[in-house]
C-alpha cells in the first residue's frame, strides 16, 4: 500500500487494485485533462485535473463502502468504478462533450469499450473484476451504482470541494465526513439518514453557488463556446475522427487546432485570452421558447443568418444557449420518521434554488470586439428577443477598461 498526499482529502491510501489502475495509460491520460476546462481563464489557479479528482472520488468511495459494509467483492467493483468513472472524458472535460454527444450520442460515462480492452482489461482480469458490473456502476445502475452516480454521489462530493479549493471561491465547501457517515440503504435506495436535511441542503447550496460563480461564469462560457466551435471545424473537415478526439488530451487538441487552417485563429484566441465579447446576455423571459429549445442545427442557421446579413465571416458569430435548469437536484432522498422522502418535498430551499437557476439563466451571443454593435442589432432581430436594445453593445460603452480584463 502507498499513500498519496492530496490537496483536498490530505492523505489517501492506495492499495494494489488502485495502484494497478493508476499505472495504466488510460488513467494517466487524465493528468493532462483539466477538471474545469477553460475556467482557468477566469481563475488562474484552476489547473487541477481529472486525475487527482479520480483519486479523490476513489477515496470517498472507499469510505462509503466501508461505512455501508458492502461485500468485499462488490466493494472492489465500486472502488474501481470510482477510479475509472472519468476515463471516457474527451479533452477539456465537459467543454466539448455536448458536441460529441450531438454528433455520435456519446457520453463520457460510456466506457464499455475501454474496460474490455487493454490496458484496463488486463487489470480487471488480474483482480477478477467484471467490466460489465463496473460499466453499470458508472452509469448509476443498481443498488450500488447510486454511490457513483446519483444526486448525492461521491463524484459530486469531491468535485465541489476540489473546484472550490483550486478556484479559491468559498462556496463549494461541504462536510464529506458527515455525508459519507450518514448514507444508508433503505429498500435499495441510497438515502441520508434521519436528521440530515440540512446536510443535503448544504450540498445543493454549494452546487447552486458554484454555478454562476465558476461553472457558468460568462468568460468560461465564451471561451468554452470558442473551443467547441474550433473543435467542430476540426471534426467537420475530417482532420480527425471522433475516436481520435476521444484519445486526445488537452495538449493534443490544442496542437491539432493550432495546425488546422480554419480553426487556428480560434485556438489562438483561447491561447492568448483574446476572447470574443458578449453582445447579448438575455434573460429567459426575453427569449422565445423556440430559441431556448433550438437544436444545434437551428442554432447554426441563426448564426449563419446573422453573419450573412452582415456579410461577415460565419465564425464571427456564436450563439450560446445553455440547457434549461434541472429539478433533479431535489431528488436526494432523506429519511424522515422512518420513511423515504424526496428532499424537494421537505425543503423550501430546494424550490428557491431552482427558481434562482431560472433567474440566472442567460442566452449569450458572442463576437469579436470590432463587430459588437452590428452583430448585437442583427442578433436581437434574428432571434426575436424582447430586450428592446438594452442588452446590446454592453461591451462598447462605459467601463471598457474594467471589461478589458473581465470580458
């Protein structure tokens, strides 16, 4: 057994199975994939990786399986699933996953092919572990899958604290110790035991506060949108295939973009933090439902219509429509008077957090600084926004010196 010093959990013990998994090239690749993608352009210290996060999730999974007294053979499957839950991530983590999902239906949790081929299959065979069981656990299937993927899983427990630590914001701090101690199975449902409504609320509150501050910060969204557009150009030109992209790390993707004629100018903007500007940042109430629910093809039609009307480069207009807020946060199950109840049924705070997500939702339109004025006017008209011009050109007027640093 060896011990790893971790920035969040302090000392983490690594046993034979974990050591063998860590030593595979599949897991080592995660050293070169940033946990938060382009968020480091907002918070310069946010350079932590999927590798250290995977070790943290493994550590918490060990504690949970010990606490729940899971059978030893199943415990090993759960711990392996925790270590491997992110090996399917493409470069820059979630930043380009929506693009891959649209083109292929692929999600990063779909790693059956990685588990059944070397080097991972060699490790699983050595420790007599079933790849199908691990794949199902990562997808959250079955009794024990809830430990890996659910509203109160060890993945979330780790990334909230880790992301808060590395960005320096004070919002993602949660009590791991209490959470792992208070988890119980009741009728095969993973629940927080009696008296832990506030513990569950604190987890949701941390997630809600990290959203606008870190995960959906406008600079992160702009840079993510540029990266996604550049990667789409790369794929559409057949310069690389989707399997190629899945095997890349962040450095590989940057190199491929830098050497691609059409995408290189976008890669250069990310590398130099010379990002597009917001020309529209519209609230949900100001956006027609057909725009909110537009699929990627329709979004491209909107973008092409705007660029054609202004006779500018099609890559100069990016429309960024985030997904609608989800109510799944309230699906944490808690024990109340011996019964299993949804947290949403017991906590007024859960509804407030959902309402806050709706209020924080924004449609973004981004373009180079010199095109802000005319793209803003055209986009408002094309998208039929009810903004009356008050969200257009927010970057070309007052406070430019401040905006120069914050985008």
